[in-house]
């Protein structure tokens, strides 16, 4: 089965090679990553590799969720280098901006046996911690052969992912199930977000005794620092009385025009409203700009603003004609929720599975989202059941929800406090996860450097 898996990867690589090469040569020099992904370890990573703790977060969302956890790992293992890897370019940028305490940052290798073996033998890390559940069979097998512990942290298996795995298990049932069991058996520990995630990873073949529920690291997310753009927007909106301010974050493909329709509903009653539209991925920036132009609205791009550290800019005020700001940047969205009168969390009005609603909740802003929340269904269900969020079915409903939330400030504030309270009640996953990592590595002779065991219970395992 490993041969078949590797063969499928090779065939896929042949078809995708032209696109990968084109993207590589079009990218800026610092964003070119093919050499690293084929196993060439950068010198600054190589010198720190042996005996290190290697933390892998595939992209932006995983990296941001892992930030407090990574910091605690560094504090807990001060004598071991901390290496951070990502797969995406945007994830790499966030890692370099936010993980300033890490010893080295690089790209995760392709999952071919010879590549994984080369990187692991070159780096010689003590352990690899994978954020969420990105399963690479060849990498896991080579790590076990080299005696390197692999631990999954903040593990999650969405409905869609679980259905896909179940479908594969039905194909050549005996061999496939045996393959899954073998692959997952190569990991040292599975630290899962909820009981549902734990049950699913065990159903796929993970050894039950290695599966532990530790909660969701995203509940422990830190308040992001103020950015020059945040300061400029707050001052400029106040001086020009641009309210209500709506922040629509993590908007995915096909969702931009729906958000603009919803904003049109709001503008029908509140002409001075301002929308910050934040596409989920950089490749959607141009498409989003085109959708705004087609809606016949005047807009500015975040990238057009030349900002000083204190938030002053060459554009001192928002032009009166501008009703939309396109956030074509990475890493600035979360802090903007603090300024919002109402929000929307994207990937939910189209069948994309939803995105993280905890970012606005951390600022006491009740999240509003659509019906597609498969990737965050437990969190969404908990917030809705406590009256701390709103769910809408279409863009018209979204526009009406914004109007009602702006008009009824007392109710919106009450919902926001409930959202913040749920965040506080579910914190603690970072300490539980770090303690489990310490305990797992102690069997290899690694000293448990945490002053005392963390005994915080998981308060709501089905929703954490």
C-alpha cells in the first residue's frame, strides 16, 4: 500500500509539475520553496536541527492557533531548539512575523520516502509535533524508523475529511484498513480537540491508548497586537463618522458577491456604513477587487496605504466616496474585529466548511456565519445554543442581521459578553497539550521541565 500511495503521489506530481514550476519562478525570491520541499535543508535550520523540537503548522490558521502553544514549548524545553515548518507561502510569512522566538523556520518536505528520510536524517530532531491532523504516511514511517517521536496536537477530523477517509477504507477494505492502522500506529500520540475527533481518529486506526482529548488550542489564542492599519482605520473612521463598520473575514471563493449583496441591504438603511472585506487567500485578492468594481462601489486596497508605525498615512482620511476597504494583506484581520460594529466569518455562505469564529469572539463580538460550518460544527453549535452567535441562510438574511445588531446595541453587547465567556470557559488546552508532550517525551529521557503537572479539566469535551 505504501508503494501504491507513493505511485499516486508521483503521478499527481507529474501533472502538477508545470503549475508548480510556473508558480515557483513567478514568486518572489524569498517565497521560492521547491528546493526546501525536495529536502534541501537551509543552513540556518541545519545547524539547529539535532535534538530539536520541530513544530509543523500547514498554513496561516494552524500557525496562529499554535502560537501560544509554540511559545510554551520553547519555555518548557529551553535547551532544545524550536523549529517551525509550514507548507504554504502565507503560512511561512506569518511564522516569520509572529514566531520571533523560534530558532529556525522552513518549509515542510514533500511526502516521498527519499525526501522524508533525507530531511529527518539531516535534521535529527528529537520530536515532531504536527498541529491538527495532517497525515503524511511516508514521513510518519521514516520518523518511526529513525526513532523520532511524532505527536499530533490540536487534532481535528472534520465531517468532510472523515467521510473521505471512510470512503477510502471501503475500497479494498482489508488492505486499506490495515494500511491506515499501520500509518497511524507510527505516531506516538494523538492529542485531539474533542471526543468526536478522538472517536474518529480511533475509527481510522489510531491505537486507542495513544488518543487523548486535550481541547482546542484556538480558545487560548492571544489578542493580536495593534497594527498601523488598525490604528489608521480606527482614527480615520472616527474622524469621518464612518459607522457602522462591518468586518467580513476569511471570505472564500464565490462568497465575495454574496457579502456585497448583504452590505447593500445594510447600506439601504445606513448610507455611511463601511465594509472591510478580507479574502481568505491571497489568490482571491484580484477576484475580490473585480467583484467590488462590478458592484459599482468605490474602494481602496490595504496595499495602497503607506502607513507609519503610529498609523499615520499618506491618505489621511477615507474619501467620502469609498464604502469598501479590500484587506489584501496577511495577518491583519484578527485585530480588526475589535473595531467592528458587526462581523461575518466567511467560508460559511458557500459550501466551504466555515472558518474560525473564535477570533471575533475574543473581542466580545458575536460571530455571524452561514450554514456551512462543518469544519467548526461543535464550536458553532455551542455558541448558537448559548445565544452567543447568529447563523444566517443567505446574503439578505446576513444584511438584516447586521442591521439588527447595529440597531440593538444592548442585545449585541449581551451576546458579545456570552461569546467572551465561552472563550474563557474553554481555555486551558495549551497547558494540557504541553503537559502531554512532556509526559510522552519523558519516556525518551527528556526531563519534564514544567514546574508542576497541569490538572485543568477539559470543561466541554464535545465542543472544545
